[in-house]
C-alpha cells in the first residue's frame, strides 16, 4: 500500500464533519454561445491487448454472435453510447503500422509483431476496411492516426487516396479490387502520434518540418475534406505547442494533447481496485489538473490564433493503473471502479468549460484497455460487461451538441498532496492541490431543455446543493443517478450490474424527486424551491454522480 496521504479539510468542512454541506450552482448566462462538440465524447481503439481482437472483432467465423465479424454485444453498446468519433490504429502502434498489410484477402495478409504492446503476433485480419466499416455500423466519424515515425510521405498520401478517392485513381482501383466500390468519408487525420516519444523521439522543430511536408501530400479527394491534426504535447510540455504554433500555424486544423491521470511513469502506478481513501482523493485532484494544462496550452495558442480556429484535441486521456494480476504483461488490462467514473465525470465537465478551444477528446480506451467503456472475454460464447465509466458516458449523452451554460459553483474544498510518492513539508502550499467537493456542468439542448451534471466526490457526506437555472420551478425533471455502496465497487462477468445507474423522473411538474440509495440516510432528493422559479434544492448523496434534464 502506498504511503497514506495527508488530507487537510478547509475550515467549514472540518468544523462540521458530521453534517451535509451547502453548495450553490448558478447559471451565469441563460443563453450561452459555445457548443459542446459531440467529439468531446470520442473513443480510442488501439491495437493493444484485446481491444481489437476479442474486444471489437472476433471474425465472421466466430461462435460469438457477430455481424460481419464484429461482436454484436459490443456493437449495440457503442450505438447506445452514441459514439461520435473513433480513433485508430494507435497510439504508439500507429507509427509501426503499414496499412497495405491490412488490406486484401484476410488469409493472405502478413502477420506482424506488436513491438509496443507485449510482442503479440497479429494476423492483420482487422485493417482499413474492417475499421471504416465498423465506423459506418455504429454511426461515428473515423479518426485515422497516420504513420510518420516509420512510414513515408508516399505511404500516408496513398492511404488517404485509398480511403477517400472516388475517381479513376490507382488507389481507388485497388480499393475496388478489395471489395469496396464507394469511397469512405474520412474527416479526421492525425499526422503521427506522440512524435516526442514512441512516434520517433523527435524534437518539436524537426517534427514541425515533417508535419508540413506530410500534410502537403494528404489531399482532399472528391468532396472529402480532411481535418488535419498535428501530433501535440504530452501534458506539461508547453514548448512543444509553442513551436508548432509558430512553425506550423494554420497548416494544421488541430493539435493533440495527451494527459493521463497517473502517479508516474517509473515503478508501480497503483492498483485499479485496491486503494485507500487518500489515494482516491489524490486521483481526483490529479485528474482536475488537466484544466490548468488546457488553460496554459490554450493561452499559447491564443497568442497566434485568438480566433481559436485551431482545435485542441485531447485525443488520449484517462486513468492508468497497474495491469490486473494474472493478465498479459503489456496488454494494459485494468478494472474500473467508481473512482474511474468520477475521473470521467470531472474531466468531461472540464472539457465543457473549455469547449471554445477543446474540439475533441478520446478516452483511452474503448474496450479492455486502461479506462475502458467495456470489458469482454471470448469464453463460452463470449461475455461483456459495461464499466462505471461507460455509464457516465451514457448519462452524459444529452450534452453532445448542446449549448454550454457558464456556471458559478461555490462549495467546500479539501487539500490533497500533489505527489503521493514523495515526502513533503506540510507548510509548503505548492505541495498541495485543491479539490472541490462538488463538480457541475450545465447546457441547453436543441429542444430547449436544460441538462445538468452534479458530482459529489465526498466519500461519506451528502451535499445540499442549491441550483439556479433559467427554467420554471414547475418543470419536469428526469435523469440518472450513479452511486454505489463502496467507491471501490466494480462490474465483472460474475457481477455485471453491481454498479449501474438508477433512472428517475418527477411524477408531476414541480414535484419533488426522491431516489433511494444503498445508504438509506442519504437518498437523492431534488426539490423545486417554492416561490423561486428556476431554483432547485438538491440533496446529493456521497460519492454520487447525477445527470438530469429540466424541461
């Protein structure tokens, strides 16, 4: 067990530890002027572990129920999630992937070794056709990560032609020979991945020149318009962004950013399942630091792009724990508890607040890898389980394409150590992060409803939250509550519904909503305040996430 963290509660919280605390959430602007891009709810599928093989793809001959080789259970789960965009084939894998190995008859495709992730031998049965057809089946935009690290300009240019040309061109002819007559629509193209690391260990100046060269030959064919994304920084590398903005500028439509909630890159990262309360709070403090990172990168981008034409694409984010004991080393299989669900909810609220610059985010990853939506196996006809993180993403779907409503949130806070692996002077203010106990977001949907998310991260104390919204007190309320008896609870194949949301709705306009929880002393209660239109008084249970609409 890692060394216990020192947690200092701020004054009011410490003085009234046995009582529910008051918080206020007030909408500043009843109209708003920024759209929450649906692509913020993007997913990421890398050739890593069993994300592709066994997760998304089992092949058409599999005994596991499938459609054209894709698992039926996973297909339906992703459709229910309204996945807007899916990134593939990596990740680090992308810069060793040569697309021609993954086309043509599957029995004739060459095998390859996945040098980045466990040395696994792959048969390339899942390639360009399989990925782009999957995107059509679930109704999402494909996001292709191109090989800059070990590939050539010609290779990437011809891949774009193969996918998107409908003309009488060499690559379009090859695609037709392989069974696809009409070109696909491919909007998002990543020109390399993590070029500062596994994508080539490059300096930003060198990569900037490479980007300019590669993107030049990635053409727009037959009405397909590429949104070209440069390989951006890892979390705190602000110089990388500065160099790209200066040397690449408007030749890119977007620049990526990677940020993981991880304790460090050397040694143990900690267990996904076994952690104490202090480690839980540290995790949420670390996840919220992404907001400062986004702000600093955005400020750099604003210097030369004040109109915010270039998007910031957080195309890898989420928790990273040690692999589950007994799983394959290098396959990054980890379980998923309510702690991960809070990381998802708090991070999505941050992305909402910065939707003027953040145009996309892709959580890592969609199936069986890191902070996944879905866990699968291939035993006895195959099993699937939805994780707490999946439920958060499903609950948050009303935010997609809604208009962000700025909020003022006042709540109690706590301090958590900045680095849980190092000793620190308790008087050193720089050694601590501040963690608000309530996180919130609000937006107006296209049909005029207001959608609100509220998270109470306290492990044991309900929060009484007064919410002021631009809506009538007599409105109908409906939504979902996600909580559990223990924050360490998770879903597995034996207990697939241990953590799942409870849906609720008001019986009549203006009536109180009450939902029981495992702790009978802490039900969810949403009460319209009499005589105060638009005000709701909410008893928010400990360790709970609530998303509701008011209409």
